[in-house]
């Protein structure tokens, strides 16, 4: 039943690191999502979680941000706009800075309660 499972020391250590970072990652993702929705008015598709390599291995809070879909013609036009790109970048940057300064976010993240 465990065929294909990776139980190497490296995997186990990364899993422990990932679990330790999860509350911080969740708090950061929520802050970014809330800021994007409130300041840029993006569609709130809620924070989603997934087993992505780039999220599993870092030893710091890490998030992937989907801003829109290029297959959606109206979102494609927005994404091509330098003004919209700037708004998105500012919203993400402001959220990261606020997260770093927000002692409540760090306290919530460290206790795992919301």
C-alpha cells in the first residue's frame, strides 16, 4: 500500500518544516487574498491549498497567487494592462509588508487558531 511513497529522511524533514510553516503560510495567503479582493476588486476565489513542490519545500511561508486566467478574454485584457499589473503588485507587496508588521497575524499563525 505504500508503494511509491517517499519516506526518506529528506522527505520527512521537509514534511516537518512544511507543517511548522503552515500556520504562517495560511495567515500570509489570507492576508494577500483579502488585500487583493478589497483593494483591486479581484474575484474572491478563496484561498486554495495544494501539494505543489514550490509550496512544500521552502522553509519560509510560501504562496502561489493566481491573478486571473488568460483564457478569459476580459481577464486577459486586464492582465495585459500595465496599470492593472501595478495595482496587483502593490496589493501583494502591501499585504506582505502588513503581514510582516502584524503581530496579531504572527500570533495567530504561531498558535494555529483563527
